[in-house]
C-alpha cells in the first residue's frame, strides 16, 4: 500500500469535484469488494454502529483494494479516541469519519490524532499494513499527513453553534451531517424530516458554504443523493 499511497478522493475534492460513497456494515471482504466495483469513490466501513473489529477491518480494506477500481477505504471510528484512530489508520484507512464532534477542542483532538508529529500526535510504526508491512514505510510516513482524509460529524446543535470555529481548523478536509443523531439531540427522535431539523441542516449547509469546507451527509435513496449533489 505505502509504495503508491495517494488518496484519489482528496484529489477529486481539491479539484472541486463531488464524490459518492457506500456504507459497509457486513464485516465481509467480499461485500466490500462488490461495493468497490459499484462505481463509488469511497467505501465507508462503519465501526461506530457496525459489529466489526480491527481484523475484519483489515480484510475489508484488502477487499476494496482487490477491486482495483480506485475506490478507497474510509472508516467511521467508534469514538473520538486517539488509540482507536491510530489503530484504524495503521490498518490501512485512507480517511476517517469521526462522530459526535461538538467543540473546537474536540475537533483539534480528532485532527491531531490523525497526523504524525509535528502536526499531530499519531504514534509512529513502520510495520503495519498501512506502511506496507515495513517494505516502504518511509514513503508512507512522509505522505500520510497530506493524504489521510479527515471528516468530522455534525450531530448536535452544539456542534452547529461551534461550526464557525471548527470549520476553520487546519487539517480538516470535510464535515458530515449525521441526521439521525442531530434530530434526536433536538428532541425529534429519529425524525430527520422534521421541519426544525431540516432548518438546522440548512444552517449547516450555509455555514459550510461560507467556510468553503466540503460537506456530506447520508442518503436513503438515489433520488435523495441526487438532490444533495449541489
């Protein structure tokens, strides 16, 4: 992996392109490979709500790579935790979605956990899968800070209130709205279609546009996805 470590999704977004991904929760390298052959730019392996562990993560990353389509593995981590982030990146994730980030301080902690020193505090090892099992570790170590994609989830009104600070942080690549948690935090349990929730989502969209930070969210159908690609 390390010898050719380049994050295609980061290139597309920097060029102003839209990207699309698929959620993977089955812990299966076969299903991950099938998704990677479906024309998606990234496959999101969900370790927050999915049942997978680090070993099933590795095999899913291998399945995505085996597809040979250029799709890259993203991972939603279980929590904003430095150790989890380190181990998931070492397994070969090209990008991370970090849930429930509500303050500037929490955002800084998440971003720093994704970066090697001096930009962050990610622990260094030359032997993991991400570094080619030691075959080309120097290449990976030099490129990882620039290539790893860092995406923070907006899931509460507190996060929305702090978005002007969060969205300006160096090292942040994108924001991602979590509509189910956002609606629940607003008192509308599992009802993201509620008008007040939709108004909050529109506020996030406006702030992200003003900050010029890429923004994503989940879609339940192709029609919803097409409506969000704007």
